[in-house]
């Protein structure tokens, strides 16, 4: 099992990417990491660690796509053909790696992945998915940024692909799917959501439980997969991250104001740690681009070594499964039944 890692992608690369790679090979005896990027900088970081040198390979390139590129992501991908991100994705296309991971520019990675790996036949739009904590475990949410404007047919396919994702990562046999909306009642929402509801409800291959409000998807935990257009999903994701950070910042500030609060905090430290871990995006690895002919994982731009390691673990899990074939089969089944518009 080989995983290509864009060593120059992310706010803290190559320090975080190299650390994550080393931790991943120590945790998994059956993987090798191909680090793509500036060899001199990568080796400078590698010298900090003791590791099995047979399990890390370096492919050198001086070119990289920056987190804040001066040009649009799609143009950067086309102009910087030798960028570390492009080469890493190409390794999957050429069969030299089983998956690719990058914490780099999201738009660029999505563009590079689509151009190189191509969409699965029948998939209308790829989607970005991520893991959310909920009251009784974890759930899948998509799309969280790939498609700001959607059609009902896109959301129907997101449901199909999201179910396959949850089956593997969350190990749920028949995931329950809900449509993100402003109310539970059928007939609520804008035209996109109302039309999508009818389309999804009519698909017997989707375990659809109806609409769900954003607060309920976390507090009640009814759904295993929550589907929305990329614009809405991205706002929900970033709002949730901001709320979680704000709560912990306020708690920390308040605890510092009183000796008794500090004492109580020491006693409750294990509880705080458990809650923090459940809300920490680094615990869940990266977001998978669903609908492509290959495994492409987007780690958070501010990923530390731990987050990179977990993203590599997610890549491994999907690469060793029949995930791509299962999606092909599910999409093909839909086409045979009624066709896709």
C-alpha cells in the first residue's frame, strides 16, 4: 500500500507533513509514503526523526501551489504542472500510489483531482465530505464546499455516495440519510430542497429519513449522513468549527479568573479532554472527494502532524476497500432503473 503525500501542502508544511508521514508508517506496518516536494526541505525535517527509511520515498520538485495563490486555483493547476500537488495526484492516476493526501489549496486539489483522476461514469458532480461529531457518535456531512450551486439530481447522488462513505468509515451497514433543511416538515425549504426531497424519497436505494435541522443533526443524532448543497454545507462546517473554538476560549478565560475555577478545572481535565477530542477536526483525518476514479483526501489547511497522520489513515482505509467499485455499482444501478438527468 503506497500513499502519495503532497509534502508542501498546508500552513505548516513540510514540518507537519513529514511528521504525519513518520507517525503513519510507525502506526501502520503495511504502508509506504511517497513524499512529493522539495527534497532538501523534506530531508531537513526527516533528520529530526528515527524511522524505517524503506517506508518513505521522496519525489523532488521545486514547484508548489501556494495556499494563497495570486491566480485562480484552476489556473494554478494548469500553469504549475510540476507542482507537488499535481505530481502526487498523477501518481494515483498512474497506479504508482493507491491514494493521495494534501493539506494544500482546496480549490486546486479539487481541480487537479478532477482533471487527472476524472469523475466516475455517471457521477454528475464530485462532492467534499467530512465527519461531524454528534450526540451518540459520528456522522457524515456533504457537500461542504465543492458545489455552491446544485441541482436536485446532484443532492440525490450525494446521498448515494454518502451512504457508501459511511458504510466504510463509520462501519454502518445501512446508513440513515437526511436532507439539511430549515424544518423537518415535508414541503419546507427553498425550491432546491423541496425538489430534492421528492427525488430522494422516490429512490428505494436510499435509506431516507426526511429533513433535518442543523441543530438536530448534532443533538439528536438521528441521521448518519446529512446532505446539503456545497454553499450551505460549507457555512455549517465553518460555523460549527467557530462555535466549538469560541466555547473553549470562553471556558479557558473564565477558568483563569478564579482559583476555585482552576481547581475545578483540574478535576474535570479528563472530561474537557474527551470533549475537545470529539470536536477536534484533526481527530477525523481529511475530507474525501467523492465521485472520482481514485482516492483523493483533503486535509485541513492548518493540519498538524497528528491530523496529517489521521488523513493518511483515512486514505489507507478507503484504498484497501472496494469503495470506488461500490459507488460505480450504485450509480450504475440508478442509471439502469431510471436514468440520470
